[in-house]
């Protein structure tokens, strides 16, 4: 079923094929398009990322936006839905000329991709919102009618059948046979689900006939799934027949999602072959999850590697300039260095005393965690957000206040369950991203944190937040990466930045002693790679239960 929604995604993408006289020549962009058209999407993603950086150097906002939109489309296609959403939102920052037809075309593609990704994630509320947002930027009538159909399909998933019928009746004006078959099928489904006395079969069969004539393999699978569902409580043999047709067509289409849907239905209807079908389902489902997990990590690593190389190149270009001014700076450094050394030594001694006291006192540790880090994170969000949300900031400050009051009464900490832990980590890391610092996440999946106790989750969260705060205060890093990995019952966290690093004798300074103490609390270990030529690398490992 989700493959159907992919049509508008492809249609809008292919409508951009006259790219790109609208942007300046870029060899990386040309290579990316060749790889994309030859279905080498991994290489295409890599070259689009390089192209984006080249366009940034010459302030070509359309080139940057185009590159990011294509990266987002590839991520969504490969199952990295959150990554695709993030890249699409980043692209929007460069596609601000909404009255320009070229920019409008890219914005339509971009918002449609966000809606598609949320549909895959079964967040139908956000999916319908972004599909409706897409309508604002579609100029071609047929594309708009296809979008009406997609909105109607999502509204059916939300059980908003009346509203779905309104959008689908608008879409009925289409002159495109492929779109018409979708509209007929979806409108009949909405009418039937809204009124079980309604007979949708004539329309279901009409849509099926159109798809058979057009040899529309993806559309046929949609019809088979619809008919199998319709007959599920009426004629189990017919329901099984259409589910088996769907499976056969899904194998031919190389569509793992449709194979999983068909096998789920067959398992419930074909008791004799239950074991074989279940093993088949398990194999396909595990393979799909492995491929999508690999894609998430792969795209994050590609983006980090390219950003790292870009940063290295900038450093090399500035090296000669720095050498020219080195002699002038040396004299000033010697004069000021002596005063700075005395002042810094005194400050470091004071910080060491305060840090030792804070480590010894449990209550001080709680204040540091809840109040200091909490307020610092709110400050960072306010600093980095393009549009400041006063009410959201006040809510977060009130939460910090309530926590600090609980500490004064020595109340036990209660783990907030309002947000999923992986989402909480993602938002925390993203809050430190700004024009000077790029943050990257890989492997932050729900399954990574499965069976981790609430207490240990809180410790892990504080560790991540302390690393980020330490980075912002001390490291001068422009690129920060977190990669999470789980192997059986062992969780590993790989932290990397390209800052100034930490000498071995300073590991337990700069606020990291608290981090080391936390790791010991959860029976973990931490390794500082102080010999790396650039930046800082930290590996943390601890048991999941």
C-alpha cells in the first residue's frame, strides 16, 4: 500500500529532470544524477553531499536545496525515514523564494517527501499535515489531483472517512488512468468503511480492471490487498486467494513491505502451512530491518566523513595565512601568555576544588544535573533556534524549577515517560546544532535502549548531555558525532568531534570527572583516545540490563 504513495514522490522528482540550467555547473551534482539514474543510490547520496558543500561555497541556495532534497529522497527510499525528514527540513532553509516556480517545485517535492516518510512511520496526523502543505506549492493540475488522492488515503488510515471522501471526490477529476484507478479504489474503500451496508465491489473491480489493462504491478498489489481485506470476514477462501496473489506480485515487484503485508494475512488464513509462512515472514522482516538499519548508519557516516574532509580542507587553506602572521602573533603571545598562565592556573585550581566538592556531595550532583545542565540546554536551544518559542522555553524552565524544588525536599527522581528515550536523545543532540556546529546521530533506535532501566537511562542521558556541554564550552569543535551500537546485552557509545582534543593529563578535568563517575555507576567503562591527531574520540560501553 505504501508503494502507491511513492508515485507522487517519483512524479514530482521526475518533473525536475530538466535540472539544472537553474543552478550553476557542478561536477559532483552531475555525478550524483548519473548514479541516481543508474540506481546506485549510495554513491548518489555521497556525491549530492559533496555537491551541497560546493554550492555552499558560492552561496547558491537553489543548488544547496536541490542537493539536500535529493539526499532526503534517497534516505526515505532506503528506509531511513527520520534521516529523510531531517534532510528535507534542512533543505527548506535554502528554498525560501516561494514565488519562484523552480523553488516552488522543489518545495512541493520536499514537503511530499516529509509526508511520505511520516506515512511510513504510521504518524498519519503529521503525514496528512505535510501532504496538505504540499498542495500550496503544486502548480500542475494533475499533480494536485494525485496529491488529493494521497491525502484521502492518509485520512482513511486516520478513520476520517467523511473528510477523505471530500478529497477523493476532488481527485476524481483526473485524466490520468493510473491516478484514476487509485481514486476509484480509495473512494470505494472510504464509502464502505463509513457505511458497511455500501457495496464497494463494482468499484473495486473497476479499479482492478484498469490496472490489469495498464499492467500496473504496484496498483494491482493495492487492489489485491483491498479485496483480501474486504473478504476477510465474508469469504476466507477468497481473502486467502487475493493475499496469495499479492505475495506473488510483491515478489515480482521486489517489494519487501508488500511481501510482509501479504504474509501476515496468509499466516492467519492458511493454518496448514503456518510454519513455512511464518518462517518466510520472519526472514523477510529481519532482512528488511537489517537493510534499513544499515542505511541509517551508512548515510550518517557519509555525511560525517564529508563534513570532516571539508573541515580539513579549510584548515589546510588557512594554514599558510596563519604562518604569515605567526611571527607577529608570537610576540603578543609571549607578553600576554605569562599573565594568562597565572590567571588560568589560579582558575583551574579553583575549578578543581569546586569539582572535588561537587563530586563528594550527592545533592550537589543532583543540582548540577537538573538545574545547571537543564538551564544550559534551554539556553543552547534559545541560542540555536531560528524562531524562538517563548512558551516552550518557559515550560522547560518551569520543569527545571519543579525538579530543583523536589531536590530541596529530597524527593526521589521520577523518570519522565512523556517522550521516547531515543527521541529525547535526538532532541538533546539536535539542540546543540547551529551555524557553527553540526551534530550527527547514528543507531539511535528504540531497540538499542530496550530493557535498559529507567535509572540507567537517566545516567546515559546525563552522560550525553555532559559530553555536549563540555564540547560547547571547551572543544571549539564544528562537527560532533554520536554513534550507538548494541550487540546482544552490551551497548556501546562512540563519541567523536574535531575540536582541540584533551591531553591525557586533563581527562579528569573540564567537567569530565562526573561523566567517568556515572559510567562506573552503570558498571561500564570509558576509553579516551588522546593519541588521535585531531579532535577527541571517546568509547563508552555498558551492560543493557
